[in-house]
C-alpha cells in the first residue's frame, strides 16, 4: 500500500490528483478522473456521493489505505477519496497490485 501512497504523493506534487469528496465529484463530472482511490474506512455518505458517480462514468475504483494514513501521506487531514487525473499515474497505481474497491450500498 505504501507504493500507492507514494504514487499519490508524487501525483499531488505534480497536480495530477484531486483530493476530497467534493473535488473528486467535480472532477468526475468534468471527465477529469481516470481512477478513484477510496479509503478503507470511507464514510457511507462519501461512498454514496463518489462511488455511484464513478461507476456511472465507468471510472475504476480501487481501495486505498485508511483515511488518516492517506491524509498524512498527502499532508492533509484524513482523506476519504482521491481522484487521479493522469492516465499514466492511474496505470501505475493499478499495476502496484491494488485491488478493486468493494463497495456495498444499503
């Protein structure tokens, strides 16, 4: 998982990731996200807002680490979702052995 967090950190510095639920939703609507990384402990509300939109737009979802760990590595408070804008970065994250997000909706 640290490889994925490292890639997200590089992407943040390069301006190739979107951090947070509202930003990712905006990015998804604008067609800017190639991949969405979801924290393992993301809230049901965050999942409802982002996951359905990503799935509807055909954007892959992968499971990240806990929100606090993702936020710490990105220099932010806890982060529940990160959108990846760069296709090469998205491929790198997928190649890092990330598993698809398993999302259950009630």
